[in-house]
C-alpha cells in the first residue's frame, strides 16, 4: 500500500525563493514541513534607459526569457512606463513552463518552449522559420550565462532586467538546521544558490547526513563541483516536480 504522506516528519528546505506557494502546500500534503531560507535574492534592475529599451522591443524578431524573475522584472517595466504587450507584439521564447505561464499572465503568447528547461537545450532546439531573421533580445539576469548569446547562430542583444545577489539573512538559520540533520532535505534550484551554500554553509555542516535535491543539470553540476552529492533530480525542471520526486524517493 502506498504511503500518502511519504514526507511525514521530514523538513524540506528551499534555498531559492519560489514564485508561488504551491510547492509549500505540496510538501504539506505529503506530510512534510516546508521551510524557506533563500540564499539568493533577485530584484528588478531599474535604469534610465528602460523606457527607450521597451520602445525598441518591436524592432526585434524574438524576445527570449529563461526565468520567471526576468518576466516579473519585464512586467514591472511595462506597467511603470505604460507599455502594453500588444505594443511589443514580437514572437516570444520561454525556457520552462512556469516562465511561459508568467508571460501568458502578462498577456503574451509564447511561441517556443524547449523540451528540456535549460539554456543549452534551448540553443539546440531553437530553429525559427523566419527567412530574414534579424535580431533577438535576451532578457536576462545579472549572472546569467553566455550560452544563449554565444551559441545561437543569430545576432543576440542582451538586456539585464534583474540582479541576483547573496541573501545573508538565512545563512545562520540554515547552518543551525543542517547541523541538526534530523530528517532533513535541502533543495537547490540554481547554481548561484549552490555557490552561496558551498561557501557559507557547507564549511560548518559538511555535505553528509541529509538529502540534497537539484533542479536542472547545471545545478547538479554545480553541486558536484562544490563537493556535494545529488540524491534527487526531476526529469522536468520545476520545484513541483522536484518535490514529487523527493516524495517518491522517501516512499520507496
């Protein structure tokens, strides 16, 4: 008989900032206790050129979004400068179903999503049909990688719309929890969160005695390079799927 609450008695720590409460509710449904201790924080990057850059968006053939944070920051700029999605009216590419849903909530239609929610899969699968493709605009974060700009065979401009920084407020609490190592699970959604954990938490706690989950092969690689294991990684790169995979592991 299947256990309907495989996370009973388990603490599940999220080291990022989930964009909705559904993952917390899912952990509770499985019997676990969700704890949010973000190691990174994102904020919209506001610049004096924002309005001009918005006005230039229709000159691009495609706009590319790889995260919900980029969508949130872009949406804030649209509202602030009273620009409608209809004015932008470009084809939209989104990495990830959650990114696509966030764009649709703003009023955009998403024209392309890669089968695997990662930048390297995106550049392999993105094959627009336009004969005279001119320019693409990648709306990115401050520490985004170079894959999209360097590996797409098109002219790609970049617009940094949000910043990612270390969030120090959670570190002491996270160290205390991990040191207890009582039925503990730590989930990572980005290499940047892994980097902060490796530098400021792991030296006090080590990497053993708790379950580590990761979203995406880039996050998995970051954990391996930092000296940590990866016990759980979902086939679909979302937090919901990671929690489901974690529950399946505990159930088995």
